[in-house]
C-alpha cells in the first residue's frame, strides 16, 4: 500500500511496478515490419507530413533552439581556452544553467577512470536547474556528433521537467542508474535494460538521434539503417535482445544472476519471488521496445521528409546561383 513518509508519497514495490507497466501498456505500439515505413522515395501528402511534424514526434522547436545555443557557447568557451565553466542560457521560453568540463585523454582506460572517480553526475538536475556536460577528447579526437546528441538529450530532459513542473525521476530511477555501475555483471546488464525502458530516456534518445541525423544529412534506405547509424542503436539492441539475454542468465544458473534477483527485491524494485524477477523485467522491456519502435518510426518519417525538403531548397539555391552567374 502507498504510505506517507516525511510528507512524501511512497509507493510499494508492486505499485511501482504496476505504474511502469501501466504507462508502457498505454503507449503500446505493434512491432514495425517492412510495411510500417515505406522507402524514402514514397511521396507523402502534405497533410501527413504536417501531422508528423506538428503532432507525432514532439520535438519542440524550443528544445532544438536551446540545444544549438548551448552547443555554440560550449565551443566559444573552448576556442577561448576555457575548459571548465558554469554559464546560463536564456530564451523567451527557457532559462537553464550549464556546467561543463573539458578533458583530454590519451587512452580509453584513463577516460573511464576519470568518469568513475571524478565526474559521475552528468545529466540534468531539476533541483539545481543545471545541465552537466562532460566533454572528452580521446587521442586528439573530439566526437562532435556525440556531443550534439548529448546536449540535445539533456535539453529534452530539461524541457520535459519544465513542462511538468517537477523532476522526471524517483528513487527507483536512482537505484537503477546506480546499479549500472555495480560490480555484479548481471545487475549491471539488467539495470541497463530497465534504464532504457524509461519513457523519458526513450524520448531523449530518439530526439537526440533525430537532431544529430539532421546534422549528418545522410540517406537511409530503411529505419534499421537510421537506427544503426545513430545513438538510439544502444537502447534498440538492448531492449530487442532483453528476453534472450535474461534467459541466457537463467540457463547458466550462476551465482551472479542469483544475487542479482535478490538485489532487485531487496532494493524495492520488484515485490515478488526471486524466480519471477526475470519475467517481470522481460515484460517491461517488451512494452518499452514497442514504444521505442513507435517513436523511432515517427522520427525516421520526419527525418525523411525534412531531408527531402532541405535537398529541394538546396537545389533551388544552386539553380538561382547558376542563373545569376549566367544572366547577371
């Protein structure tokens, strides 16, 4: 039963699970097959495109605007030799702080060690109204596409919290995110699966993928190519293979998985028998996978329409330039 502790509503483990599955079941979408998304050569009606842009995907223009401003300010600071700073970004609709730090590493081991021991709080903090960004250059290379994706991801979290007027996360989310760095490999994997099941994370990954894809402006023959070439591939693969992964854990019957089952019950994630933990995670992952596919499908449709629009405008500009050169 729900109860009040220190003026805070606390749900039981079973209620928490029910809330997760309730949301995902309400947003259930059938798996995408070859007929779900046609090739990019298929012409869309203007009305369909307008619906996708204005209603379906939900990428707010304000989020894109905010992300571009933050990215611009980060690069301005780096160009001026500033590698660590807190700054504020304001628009007519947004007001958020950004705490960024830049570091250079020669090896992957050094980078991972720094994240674990020093910089463990990347993301958006609703309480502090601050986006934390860690920008790393490895072996003299900076992944600008990944940085853009990260900024867009966190701006999406900021905007969702701003709209709702509250943080998007609870104690269950904190336990799961902490579990991703657990010493037990089974706990780490299962927590990653549940992390990617979160509605807000799915939305942010898809929106980030759309944003970075628009910067790359590549042609994709299918939604699968769109997924494979962008950051949304991580949650896609993990959720798609969740049942297989968990069944393999169970078949091995190893101590790591046995301890993982107890870990999820003892930490209040699930209220069930230990041998039911795997089935509950599989159920949540299936709903989340279908929701993810639904969002990706809409993002890919929008991307295809926007890319075509961009190419048509570019072609028109080239023709105008050629005519001006020829006829003055």
